[in-house]
């Protein structure tokens, strides 16, 4: 696989960000 | 319970599509493996459009019906749209460096109008924090949300209207939906990723709406508490 660094950076931020937002949302809802 | 099922189905769909995009579908002949970034990049851009479109429609709904549930939908759309716009920009930059040779170019109309879109909706979210009055907040936000949505078609058609670095639509224009400018396996993977992302978006929209409604209820309870306290102080004098 070529350009692994760019692919990892793109997928890491997008899917890591999605996971982080989902967990944050879920925790905020639980606190309400 | 139903929302939880949507969440798990979305999670499974996204996991499957990530595996397909990274390990099953072949690399592009010219772009190499960097082309794999296109799948989440395009899906994120589509959801940015959808989110801000929902925010504008919900804004119209608020102005028309004066029901704060519309404002909660508008808030959910704006916040989630900002996230997907940031993902689209980031994915585009990570693809642009190996394929174009640059992360960013301000002269490109698609890139610049997308950056403007992000700025507009970050502004929308900041504007919402300027007042605690739910009605005033909803009205101001609705107007900004409707006006800012004018940038959505400008972003989408910028590649057709002006010349720039960004390529024209591969499947997202009327003449290319039935005749896409990419092989079938790339198009199917892209459509699969877009559907999986849309499921995630649906789950997040429901949860963010629920949170906005809970916040409104808390604000209302705090307001009633303040009134009761003030009355108690007045009565004790």
C-alpha cells in the first residue's frame, strides 16, 4: 500500500472523530 | 431501543465499509492507494450538505410554527454538519498532498467555498451562545441558518461554474448519476460508504436532538426555579 501515512491520518481523524463525538454525545445524554 | 438498534446497524455498516475501502477494492491506477481516502471524504461532504440543509429547513419550520423542537433539529444539523465539513476538508487535504502535490490552495473555488461553509456554521453555533432566551436564540439562529445555506449549492456547483484544482463531480451531477466517471467497483464502494455514513448521521441526529430537548427542559426548570426563588424573597420581606 502506498501513501499509508496520509491514509492513516485521514481515516484516523475521521473515524476517531466520529467515535469521540458519539461517545461524548452518549455521555452528555446520560448525565441529563 | 430503536435508536440503539440504528446505532449498532450504523456501526456494523461503517466497519464493513472501512474494511472494503481499505482492503477489498483495488487501488486506482493513477492515484494509487490515496484514492481510498475518497470514500469517507465524499461521504462526509454529502452529510455536510444534508446536515446544513436540514438546519435551514428546521429554521423555516421554527419561523413558521414557533415550535422549539424545530430549533433542536436545526442545532443538531449545524453541530453535526460542522463535524462532517471538518472531516471532508481534512480527508481532502490528506488526499490532495499525494495526488495534487499540495494540501490546500486558496485559489480553488471548491476549497475556499467549503472553508467558508465551515466558518459560517461555526459562527452559527457561536451565535447561539449569545443569549439564554430560547425564542430569541431560535429566531436569530434560523435566520443565519437559512442565509448560510445559500453557500451549499455554491460549494456543490463551484467545480462546474469556475475553473480550479478540484475535479468536477464523479457521480454527483445529473448527467453522471447513470454514467459515472469511475469503474463500478469504486462507485459501489462509494455508494456503500455514503449509505453507512448516512446511517451514522441518522443515529447522531436523533441523539443530538434528544440532548437539545433535554437541555431546553433543564433551562426551563432553571428559569422556573429562579422565578420561585425571587417570589420567596419578595414574600419574606
